[in-house]
């Protein structure tokens, strides 16, 4: 199992979101640290900034995957309401 280290900005985000969402993100991160192949369909190799992106519901976890798993940041995908813009067509 790889060691998981959270950057301060990632800990700040985890402290601000709901507890069950935070727990889900931490659980998925720990599962990936234990068995990387189990999350293969939720991982994308990032090309521009290096590292990987783990999908957890509407959240994305940005990580550097070395011998130690560094959690750099979390971000939520914005939900867009297309009903207003598409209703006139």
C-alpha cells in the first residue's frame, strides 16, 4: 500500500464539504492507494500538468502517483442547467 499525503489546500477543501462526501473521497483515495487496478475505470492520466485524476461522483481528485500518493487538490464539476438555453430551439 502506498502512503497517502494530503496537501494543505486539499485538506481545506475536505474540511469545507459535507462529511459523507469527504468520507467518500478519502475512502476512494485509500482504495486506490491499496489496489490501483480496482479504480482503473475512474482514473485519467493528465497530459498538461502531469499526474492523475480520480473521479469520485461529481468530484475530481488531482494526484501525483509516485511511491507516495500526493493528493494535490479536489474540485467539483459545475452543474449546468441547459433547459433555459435549449428551450427556445
